[in-house]
C-alpha cells in the first residue's frame, strides 16, 4: 500500500480512510503532529497510488494493514480510523492485537445504515448512487441535503469528484459483511470513540453500541463538528489523537448514552 508520512518522531499513528477517501484524508492533522510522532496515512488497496486487488474484502484489506504495520514501526502503533476505516482498524486490531497500542475511531459505524445499504441493491442501487454522487449536480444537491450533518467548513461529497465509481460501489458492497459488535468484544487496548455533535444519528447510536461492547472506551463528542471532524474541528481532534493514551480508561456513559464532552475537557 502507498503511505504518506507527516513528522519524524518514533511514536507511530496510522490513519485509515473511509470508503470514499484516500491518504489525503488525514492531511489536516499534519500541522499538529508532535515532534516525537509520525502520522502515516495510507491509500487502501485500490485507492490513490495503491494497486487494485483482484477482490476487495474487509478481511483481505485488514490483513494488508496488519502486514504494513511492522514496516512502519517495531513498536505497537495507534490506529486512527475514519468512518468505514474505523471498521478496518478494528479488524486489524482483532487480527494482530500485539501490533496495536490504541484505537481512535472517528465517527465509527457499528452497522450499515439503510441510506448506505440502498446503494448496494443491484441496478437500482447503482442508479441511486450515481444520482447522489456520480455527477457534479448530484453531489451539490446531496451536500445541501446533508447540511444538518456538517458545518460550513465541510463538503461531504467532494471526495467523490475524482473516483472510480464502480470501484467505490464494490467497496461499499464489501462493507455489508462487517462483523457484529460482539465479534470485537475481546479488544482490550485503549479505545477512543470520537464523533461530531452534528453527525448522523446512526453514528451516535453506534457509539452507544460500541460502549456496551467496550466498557473501557471513552466517547468524546466534538462540539464544532458533524461527520467531517478532520476538517471541521481539526484542533480539537488533534488534541484527542495526539494526547498520551491513558494507562487505564474509564467508562464515559451515563444511562447507556455517550457522554457529551468537549475535547477540551478531558478526564
């Protein structure tokens, strides 16, 4: 896989983009990388400068991430997964927990919501996808329709401007095979669940589901963000990502709901 790096420190952070991203997804964090750290940002197989695999499956891609980690650092790394990249980060951690010191999951989904699943429904789904993302007009209309899930800083459809739409649909179909939450219940490394206050309801519901599986995980709400925290609340997010992971994490939910706390008020 192609990898870009920001920084020259020995502490490794590895960014894994979502189903319509690439290694540039994590560029906003570049100015915030500490001196003792390096942020590595990958192009997943088939994206950007990475070779297209014969078949794109979650298991194969997670294994490719695992194989990459020893080439990046001899020590365990922090995996930073955005959207669907969070599911891949979890799978990589499941396959090789000794290689992962910490998980930071940005707007993580625990399941595929209907408004994504519809795009996987054969010819009808393809037409629906192309209507929403395949043309400049469709992307503008979709971004406008999602105004409540973003701030003025974010364009939720810009990443679809220069992509192979047939490939993106192949990837989206692969995400139908995401494992249920309970499958990841034995992950014991520190885990941060970071989400935007204006993000999708399915993300917030997913955070609650993940907290049931991982009582030790922290839920951190970014008040100034929707579904694009990397561009909407970069400084707040950098504070979470690059802070030293606590030795012991405590539950941050009340009555089964994720705690609503600013990244500036960490425990």
